[in-house]
C-alpha cells in the first residue's frame, strides 16, 4: 500500500501551523497503525509497504516526526529509524521546474526569500 499526504487533509481542518502539525501526526499514526495490522510485519518492510511523497506544498515536518515516533514510541535505535525514514519519504519540488520558475519572482522562506536571477 502507498500512502500520500493530501493538501486538503493537511490544511482543511485548521489553517494554522499547529493544526497542520496535528493533522500530520494523526496521519503518521494512522499509517503506522495500518502497517502494524499486517500479519508478520517487520519494521525493515516498512519502506517497501509505505511510500510518503512530499512536495513544496506539503509540510516536511512529517520527516522528523516519523523519526521521533519510531525512536520514542517504538524504542527503535536511531540508525535503524533513520534508515527507515530515509527510504520512506520522497520529495518533489514542483516550484523549480522551468515553467514554474518563470512565473515566480522569489520564494518566501518564512521571513527571508530566495530571489530568482533574471
């Protein structure tokens, strides 16, 4: 099974960052709960059963949050948890395709921005 964060799910309930983080935590917990129901599951199989695709409109806080869950809630050693997280997430930056970059004067980074060279 593949699981994806959908923009409407992450932002629909509450527009604030706290609401988005809570939504992401619930989604990760749901993904793990469903994975745990697989008969004979092993954590080493997690990246083969779960793929989480992030892009520039989805909060990347899911990456350290999954790492935290695996370490704190499942007492997984850091290296094992890091390996699982590294293999589970993928990232697509749609903003920097040539078509999108032509229409974007700069990228807001929460107070600072990267300006596109002309």
